[in-house]
């Protein structure tokens, strides 16, 4: 048993919220378009004077240090140490079941047992949500740790099969505004085409 081990999982979470000022320009045809704050403006366009609009972006970072799985027969732990080891192994087993359910293509759409442990509930959005996850597996070069090393590599291999589709986290108001702006731009373009046709006629 590692005498320096804290005998527990450690999770550090950062919540980040960003507000961006939306800027627009009108091109020569009178259409509004988004411009980046660091982009060079079109010399034939002018920035419109209007009430400033903001979009809100959110993000969450999980930094997780998982306790290592240990066999009680090998460690010879008793009492509180044995209870800690059992609790750790139970959490890792629940996490492994979640990883298996998410990584197995034949189980897509099936129930994912996030509620089997507090650990999997905390990491739910990191595993199967709108996120990107990096797992670093720690293994031992020693021959006597072969079984633990093999199990760790199998664990990491199952996690490698998880595929998530990541999208930007915008608040509902920002999404609605973006949708309405796109619809307005399309209608303005359609109206401009009708005007050009009527002038030709």
C-alpha cells in the first residue's frame, strides 16, 4: 500500500462565465453581419449605432485525481483501511460500468448508471455530456504489479472508446438572439432580391 496515498478521490472544479460584446457592421447592401473584435473592418461598411448586445458563454473544468484500486488480499488492510479500500473500489467499479456503457457501440441509447455512486454523478457531464475529457492512466513498471497494470490499461482502453460531440455553451437568451438575427438577415436578403427584381421589371 502506498503510505503517501490520501485514500480518497480528489475533484477540483472551475466554473467559468464569459460575456462577449457582439459587434455588427452594415455592408454596402445594408445587411448586418457579425464581426470579430480583432478583425479588420470592411472599408465599405460602417458600424451601426445600437444598444450593445452581449452573449454569455459558460464552461466547467473538472480536475480529478482518482484513488488507485487495491486488492485487500494483497494489501492486508484491516479495519478503517479495509473500509476505505472497499469504498474506493466500489466507486471505481461504478465509474468503469459507466465508461463501458458509454464506450460500447452496441449499448448506445441504453441506460447509463450514473446514479450508482457519487463519483459518477459528479463526473456525469464530463463523461457523457457536452465535454472533452483527457484521462491519464498511471501504471507501474514492476512485475509484481502486473495485474494492477493490466486492469488499468483495460480501464483506459474502454475510456478511449467514448465519443462526445462538443458544442458551445450559450445561455438561452443568446441562442434566441442569434436565431432571430439569422432569420432577420435571411428576410432582409430576400426582400432585397424582390426589390431588385421589381426595379428590373
